[in-house]
C-alpha cells in the first residue's frame, strides 16, 4: 500500500497515464487507486514479495514513473507491505 500526498486530481491523472505506459507486471494480481483527502492511495496485491521487488527494481518502471509526471506531483508518501496477508475470494 502506497499513500501519495499531493493534488488529488493531478495524481489520479498521472496514475492513469502510468497505467497506459506499462503492461501489467508479472505477478501483479490486482491494483486499486483511490482518492484520499491528502492525495491518493495505491494498493497492489502481488503473488509474491519477489514479484513486487522485481517490479520495483525494473528500469522501465522507474522511467515510466518519471515520464508520467507522477513523481513530480508527490509532496509526501508512506509505504507499507503486509507480509502474510490472506486473499479470500467470494462469489
């Protein structure tokens, strides 16, 4: 989970641009982007911690982050990983 502070509408637009620049990374199960009072929250569910780490270290991902304008909008951020989380599917 990544909380990004900054102008909410601009962060949402930049997150959408970022999604259009990249294919879905291997191991990413789900992504939720939502507005908050301070900016946005980005929640990602990965198959493994290794898949998450590979994506974080990918040079193409880093370049797309810069090109989307997302990083330039962020005034503060907090990250948290939930190791051992359990996914329950319903319906």
